[in-house]
């Protein structure tokens, strides 16, 4: 069998190493996973009850248009229902956007260190990927603008950026959008939107009336704690969303995911509590990194990227032996690792393991 030639060399996405696999491989009883930016506090108890209530309905197909959830979310964020499309995680919405708008010969612009799914989907559609280097871990919007040609179809701005955690401010974004041609889509991936506390972060939904070419991506996988249920969404101009919906598969989100998301929107006290706890954990890690003399990027997410001064893969392996799973292997940042914010005891265990690892490496020099 002969596959499409353009998919042959596309790398398979590598998720964070599963806890069960690490326990089995290393014979460990306790393993802490700080690799996939999951909410360590899970989902709200009320959400878990909503899930239980759906178990008797599993023989029924879900609402393919997610009508009730769409109306509830539209009211929550202040848009019209026809401005929303749901996906099996925001990852699927990225794929749907790529399927809807990218063709061979088109160009799409993104940062050189950002969420890898943008590039893989562009490659699948045969588009030319133009990668613009980050500056101090942050999107270089002037350079991205300079890269625009008459072949450019989509610009991807991950805000906050994964893996660096940095943000583009509202002033920076508005200046950029004012200069981008109106026929070029700008996708604002805000998967970590609910974790942001910076006042200068863009109020992107309010920009929809001003810029018809933007699409905003958000998800229930992060602060809402529903990563296993795979449900995310896109928000944009109604005509754009209609086109994206035309290539969406039927029943792409489950009954359970829709019910959980509906209740998650209601329980904003849980969201606010998780945001506070996350910032406390972030402050703890920043203080530890400063004490250890380690450089890190300013983060508005539930993860932080730090320069260990040693090959990231070696630090990853050393921490893994201690039962701590983090992320490494960022090509432009070979000595950096990314660690998710955990519960206090998890953060403390990580810092202890990291300090011991760095001390051991220093002793062997």
C-alpha cells in the first residue's frame, strides 16, 4: 500500500510518558507525572456527578450539534451559538481548520517552538510551513508579519505559548492584527486561557467584532480537568465556523463529554480555586529555581520551562529514575525542561529530585 507521500516523514506525536509504563519499566510504586499539563486537582465533584448521570444513556448517540452545550458556552463567553464549533479536544479543531483552508502550495506561519500539532496538520494538507524563531521564548510578531506573502493562509499564535508559557499582550496582538491582511486567518490558541492572571493578556473574544479573520481555540482539557474526555472548541466569525463545521465528522464529541463540559462551565468556583492553587505552585517553583540559579521563562500557564544547564534528555532520564516524569527534547532549547505545576507535595518532590540530580552532576564534573 502506498500512502500519501507527504505524510511519510511526519513524526508521530509523543505524549507525556504514562505513569503505568514508568512503574512497570522501573519497578517503582510511586510515580509523579508533571509532563502533560494536566490539572492535578482533577475535575469538580459536580462534574463527576454529571458524568455518572450520563452512564445510563450510553446506548444513545450524542447530540451531533451539541446544541445545549453550544448555547450555554455562547452565553458564558458572550458570543452567538453559530460562532462556536466543538471538537474532540481543540486538537481536532486545529485539524478541521487545516482541512478546511489549507491546500498544497499554501503557506502557514507559526513559531519554531510551539504546539507541534499545527505543523503536523499543515504537513498532512501539503501546505508549506514557515517557522519563525521565538525571541526570549515569546512569539516574534513583527517577524511573523514580515513572513506573510500572497500565499499565506493561516498564522498560528499559541497564547500562552506551549512549551514556553509566555504571552503576547493585547497591545502587541492588536498592532499585529491591524497589519495582517484581512484574508489571512489568525488562529489564537488559548488552551491555557483560564490560568492567565496577567492584566495585559488579550480580551480576544471582544476582538471578534473588529477582526473577522481570527479564530480562538480553547479547551476543557486543562483547568477544567477533562483531558480524558477530549472536548475543546473554536470561536470565530459565523461564516468561518460554518465552513469548519462542514468538514467536521458527525458525533465527534460524546454524551459524557458534553454533559461534563456543561457542568464545568457552571462550576466556576472550582476553576477559580484551581487558578489560585496553580499560581501558588508556580511561585514555589520560581523561588526554587531562583535559589538554584536556574533561568526560566515567565509563565502564565500551569507549567514552566527552566534551563537546567545540562542536556534536557539526561535530566529527564535522571528524574525518571526518581519517579518524576517531566518533558524535555525541545530542539531549540536542548538544556531546558518543561514541568507541569502539581500539588504542593508533588512540587516539593520534583524540586528535591531536581536539586539532587544537579548536585550529582556537578560532583562528577
